[in-house]
C-alpha cells in the first residue's frame, strides 16, 4: 500500500506469497516443503483479494473507488493496532495475531 518494493524472499518470509518452485523437480520440491504458515488474520488477505478483483474489473481507478471502504474494516481491528506497534518496535514479520 505504500508503493515500496520488497524482494520475493522477504514476501515469502512474511507469508505474503507462496514459494515459487522450479518446473524441473517440482514434485520433489513441493513434497519437502511444509505448507505455508497461517499466522495472520484472514481479513487482510480477503481485503487484498477484494481490491485485486476490483482492479481486474476496471484497473487502478476501479480499485481506488473501493479501497477506502475495504481498508476501513481493517482499521477497526485490534490486530491492526497490534501489528503496527510490532512493526514500529520490532520490524516486519514479527507480529502475532489473535483474529480480533
């Protein structure tokens, strides 16, 4: 949301993206990897999917028309306040979530 770029490795470590596996040896690589950890509240993922769905229908202007309403629901959560505090004091990827 800030426009900053992060490496694929960082996004994978923060569970934003799934691991990318090679075509050659995919089955073996997939078999040895553990499933992605679900440490976070599902609401931010759901919000991101909503924004992307609007983007697919009408690009950035369509996504922008809906993003404030979608994001407002996240700002009401205890998890967001806790995550911001954690990010500011401990850095990214260290927050814990309760689903509240």
